C-alpha cells in the first residue's frame, strides 16, 4: 500500500496525527526528524546550531528519498520538507500526500511554548510563522488532500484522513 505522508507547518499536528494513524492502521510511523536524530545521534536543534539549516535540509532529503522507496508507512515530514522539489517528487512516487492545514493563530498557540523549534528562536515567533506560511503554502497546496485541523481532535483528523485516502489507494 502507498505511504500516507503528512505535511504542513510546525504545530499542525503531523506527529500526533501520525501516531494515531499508525495505531489505527497498524502501519509504522516514520517521523523524519526523529529518523534523522537517531541516525545522526544528535537533536535537530544541535544539527541546526552546529551544522546549519542547509546541512539539515540535505539530511532531510536523503531520509525522504530512502523512506520513499518503502511502502505501507505513515511518514511525518518537517515543516520545510516540501521546499525542495525533489522531496515532493520523491514523496509522490509512492505516497498520498496529506496537508494538515491550521490557522496561523492556532499554530502559534500550539508551538509558542516549545523550546525545540529552531526556526522559532526569533524575537517574534508569530511573525516567523506568518513568513514561513507565506513561503511554504504553495508547496503544501500540491498535496493530494487538504485536511483543516482547527478545532478538531487528533481522533477526528485521523478518521477524516482514513476516509479520504480510501479513494487514493
């Protein structure tokens, strides 16, 4: 079966919904950031700090390419993963891409107190989120399916994804 690939901004619920989908569909969850951390034996924040964003993006692309050759997975991507065209085409080869879309204020509410978000280490995290959405939304909109996550529980989003993907297998 095709992979189910979750894309969207940080705070959209990709990891949480990925865990629910994994349990419900009995498929392995591959969170790209976690895979990179395990393989590199350091945190994403350490990679950003010590090696830079470009080095991280390269690791991300390599991981996506590897996972795209597998099947029957739930793949949770990082927020910026689709900015590289080859990542999108790799994920599309064997995956149904689901954009988890959340309102800017909702995203901010979900991530404002998190300390493990390298791109939010700025003075004004809300402004950073707005800029990132403006830059990334065109890539997210290339997804096969868009699910609005505002005011929905992870269980509701999971059920919506399961119904929507039945038509794409």
